[in-house]
C-alpha cells in the first residue's frame, strides 16, 4: 500500500491541500486562494475553474515542498463547502460560475416550493428547513432565470463533487453534501421522490449518492500530469466540510459533540438517527461515518463578536499586542479575567448579523443590557464571551430537549485556543470541554480519515484518536456554574423581551 493521502479542503476563501502518512501524521500543507464575486445584493458566486486551478497548483506545491512523489499517493480525497449549485456538462466542465452557500437570491423560489410541498414536510424528509440557502432553490433559480443553462446541465453538484467528476469522469456526491441540498431523504439515503415530483425536477440531473469512504474512480490519464499525480490514483469522494470537521474532531460516536469557534460557530453531534426538532430549531446532515448523522445548530456572530470587541473596545490591547508580536485576544482575555463571573450583571446578546439556529431571526440585533456607570471595559469584554457562550448553550439545550446525551464538548477552530473561554464554555455547558492537539486542521483531517479508511490505509474511523488526541479536559467550576444558572434564564428572557423592539428597528 502506498503510504500517503492527499486531502483537499475546498473552502470559501481557497483550497488547502494537506498530506497525511500511514500513521495519520500531518506531513505538510499548501494553500491556494480564489475570489468570490458579489455581482448583486444577496448574490455570491465562484468560478469552478478557479477551484480546479487551486487543486492542481496546491497539489504540485504540496508534493514539491514535502519531497513526496506523485506515485507514492494511496488516494486523493475531498472536503468542500456545502449548499451550493454547480452546473456541469457531460465532460465535467462548468457551464457557468457556481452559486455558493452564501448566496440568497432564490427567495422567490423558496416561496414557490412552499406552495407545492409543506415546509414542515421538507424538514421531516430532509432534516432541514426549506430555505433559499440550500441547493434546491438555487437549481430552481437556474430553471427560472437561465433556462438554457438549466437544460444543458448534465448534473448539478457541489464544489468537491465537481473536482471529483473532472478527475475521474464520475458524477457522484455523498450523504453529507447530499443532505445540504433540501432534496435528500435523510433516512432513506436517497433523493426524495416526493420533493422532486412536487417541484418538477429531473432526477437524472442529480449525482449518484455514494458513501463518503467509497473509492468512486481513478485519476484519468488526460488530467494526471496537470494535477501532478499518476494516472490511476484512487479518488475517495469524502464529504462536506462540516461533517469532515466532525470526524477530524473525533466526533464519530453517539454521545460525542464538537463546538467550532470561528467567525461563526456551531455545535454538532454524532447520532445514529436524525434529530427532528418540533419547532424546527436545529437541522441534521448526513455524516461521513456510514449510517450516522450530524445534528447541528449554528450561530452567526461568535468569533465575529469578539473581533468586533477587539476593534471597538480593545484598541489598547490591539496596539500593545502588535508591539509585542502576540495575539490581541490574549491580552483581551487577561482583561476579561479581571471581571467576575457574570460580568457584574452586564449581558451581551451576540446578534450582530441577525441569527440562525435556533433563533432563526434575521432582525435580531446585538445588545448590551444592564450597563451602568460602574461597568468597565473588562466587564464588557467578559460579557461578550459569556453572551456568545450562552447563545451556544441555547443550541445545546435544544438538543437536550430531544433526549440527547452528550458526554463532553470538543472544541476546534481559532476561537478554541483561549483556555479562559474554554472555562466559560465548561461552566455554561455543564460538561468537560476537551481541547484537542490540532485545532485548525480538523476539516482536512476528517477528509484524510475518510480517504484512508476507504483505501484500507487506516483500519477504521477510530484512527482519529491517534491523529488528533485530547490533550486537556477543562472541567466545570461548580461556583461559576451556580452563577450562570441564575444569569442564563435572564439572557433568554432579555432576547424574548426585545423581539418587538427588533421588529420596530427593522421598520425604521
């Protein structure tokens, strides 16, 4: 067996190519950036040719920098941005730019679908609310506004699937990406005939659904030199970025969960069955683990709230950190630690960009409540961290309300670096927060894991326990927990009390 895996992570800002060996060690990485085009309000497009160029360039750079030859690669595998729509012809060439996950142009199509199938039924079939965010409405936008493109499309796929098709000539997707389309029957593991019939789509234009660990083809001779690997190299389909991150964080069994802290944040679980919230507050993806699912709740402005605090409240820390060559967040955390648990009664509601799950309120706004002349910058900084974490607990509580048991919370992403914030999480979540050895490579690691299992280089998904170990568990502090149990209901009551105010502000 050849000893190396190349895992590509086709993200929003660029593609990261990573190299892993047979022991699961990260050997090297290479990044290639590309642009997003925002031609109109609510539009977001990328050129799939840029993705292809990024994959080819980063692969060659990765192999050059690590000294590994293309004939030493056991497989190529993928993670990628989800919820998009890429129209391909029979030769796997894009017919136009791709509509990506951030695009919201298809609101009218969403309304049209809701008149033909009840949104409640869409949620029960797909595990997701009916939304313009997902692929279904974007495909229907093509049908309504660019009928020639729609009719000429051989398959509508996602980012990673478009590259796999060009590498292998095979048009496939996996359950994690498939479940981000508003077209996939979660429990049946197939495209939903009921939704397809209701909206009049051609099912032949959808890719075949294969398991994330499946070898779906080999690199074709006509593209091998361009990519930089040998013809015949196996290609494993991999999964959507969220599901790959779950596997990379070690969330592969029931009872495990992870919290990604970046600009946005989410909590995701691993379960043997989907979680259907009666109020549609959370959503469920397919996992890259066969026959497992990934219930998820996402908030908009987590790290973005602390970044806002850095820019507006932390000017001193920002300047000092630059002089010292360290992160301003380290100094902000030191300031926030001077404030007691509960920030002297100051609350922060983190809705700088509206809110997603479980609030689902685009009109919500960021708010400080309880501000007095006694409050300090330290109180405000601490309140921001506590407010973001309380909002994440709202997601956690919605899962617990469905009888879900979570043993511990693993944390990944740039925001997971601060131990002070980890402690706030442990205290508010009421469970150990597990810090991982590798925080910011979980997505590519999950893709590599799927590839390694797929070609037999790794025995099974438990290999992740070697690849990304828990290095520390931050335990809840009972005294802090007691304080937060008094504050948390006030946080929720404040949000509910402000609902009419948010509506009034939106009408101004």
